[in-house]
């Protein structure tokens, strides 16, 4: 089967034909396939798409295509310039490439799909190109997807931050978390009030009016903007972020008490017990359950903090918001009488955000910011797989590419 027969089957080009192909062995093996305009066809204006009379022709150029048998393939074509009555003399539209790129759209999509599975450097190595070409491919595909994505029927969003690099550098991520439609909607630099305001300005008032639910953590700038921009939406602070605060408090108690026991010459009972106290009982191994039973027989602050946390888990089992509220109030009073300051800090936090916490029951548990955290974990893995991104712009495109569920240009052939 001739190479051009395969190309006609998997990558037909309207108004053009594949002509001669040749195999070049000098300076690295590669296939070069010549493209010619279909006989009698006129070139199209690259701005408006109107068919126009020809003006002249530019020198031949090479456009990188998908490798065949791991051998690079290039299209060779000398673009025509056409005389458009509206836009003057311009280079014709070439369906296999956009703008002045040196790689075809098909190759860009191919590389971008592999970039979801492998690190960008590994993609470049496997397909005989470089990191910059892979980055450019991802950028092109993401920009196409952002221009063609559908933003209707978004009724639930999740807002969270993601730490990047070293120090206090963050990005704000906004996700759609409707049932059956979970994707990244927006990425913003930093995690300030202005950052989230930019999101609502970008998407507009009409779009924001359709939002019914918001999942967020207790970061004050986010709560402030949500209350201002979508006051009609139900802001849900659910169990994931709340229980995360419990875990931080218990770990704080454990570390301080462990140091005190060591300094006072007592047996180091809390050594290597972090996950015994942080994990849910049903997630412990048989060996961990035995160690936990032994640990619970001691009168330690860390043990009492653990018991307070496990007692609070009953809160999520209530079906009545009224009775859940009464339980919450009783738990807060009991905790405030304890002498465990980190747990008292959690109790004060629950008091300050009680109204938003109780929204979990109004939403009937349908939403969980655990969904947002799961998406954030994928985002962290994306950064790690790419060995980190030094520039915010690159990071933004990588996250959109992995989590945005963006549409890609259509082709006659699906790569995988």
C-alpha cells in the first residue's frame, strides 16, 4: 500500500492532494510527502475563508506530521498567496496547520494526547521531537478546547487552592462538580480576593446566576467573594476540609505530647503512631488495630483528642439538620471544657462557620469538597509527572489539558 493511500484514508485534506513521497536517509531517516492543490481549485483567504484568485507562491516549507514506524514524516508544500477583496494579499488557508506553526494540527493533537499519559520530556523523546514542540502542541490543543467548550448547565462549582513550587506560591482552581460532569473550569494565579473576583468577571453575571452550589474550604478571601458574587448559591463546607482540620489538630497534640514524654523520661508511647490516630478505624490494618487498642488504654491528650474526633464523626450520620445542629452544639461545649487547645481551636472554627457547615444537610450530602480534593490530587500528579513547571503559564495549560475535559479538533482517524 502506498504511503499516500494511507494518508488519504486517515488524513484527507479538502482541496488538496498528496503527490509524490520520498524516503530520505541522509541526516536521519524521514519520509517527505509532497502536497499539491487540487487541479482548478482556488486558495482560501486565511482570515475570512473566501476563495480568491491567486497572487503568487511562497517557497516550499516542511510541516511535521505523525511519525510512521517511528520514522518522522513531513509534509512539503509551497503556500500560495491569494488576493482577497476584503483583506488584500494574504497567505492561503492550509487545512492541515494553523498560522505559522511548523507542525500539523494532527501531530499537535497526537502529541498532546500522549502528554496526558507521559511526562512531556518522555513524549518528546519517544517521538523524535523536543520539549518545546510538545509544549506548543499542548498549548494549541488547549486553546482550541477553551474556545469550543460548552459552559452551559454548570450548577455546582468547587473552589480550592494548590501550592506550587517552593514557598508560599499558590494557584486558585475552580472546578465544575456536577454529577457526571467534573472538570477544571478556570486557573488563576495566587489565592487572593482579587484572584477569585477575576474568575467571576471572566465568566460574567449571567453565567454565575445559574450556580446553585459551591464547595470551598474556609479560606476567608474565597468565602468573601462567593458571598458577594453568588449570594443565591448554597456554599457547602463539608466533611473533607473540616476533618482535615481535625487531623491537623490531633497531629499537633501528638507531636507536643511526644516531646514532653521524651523530655520527662517516660516511655515513648506516641512514637510512630501518627497514622493510627489519623486514619479511620475501618482503614487500619489488623496490626494497627491491635496497637491502637493498646494506645487507647493510656490517659494521654492525644488519645482524648482522637476520641473527640471519632465522636464528632457521628455528626455526618444525621439526616435531620435540627438534630445535627444540637449534636454540634453539644460537641463544641464539651470540647471547649477540655484542656486540649488545638481541639478547642477546631471547636471555635466550627462555631464561626456553623451556618456554612449546616448547608451540608440542606444539600443532602449531594456535594462533597472531597470531589475537589480528588481533582486537586490529579493536578498535583500532573505537576509531578512533568517534573514541575517553572512558569505559571505552562502550569496553567498543563492543568487545563489534564483536567479540563476539553474538546479536540476532529479528525477522520482516532489515534487511540
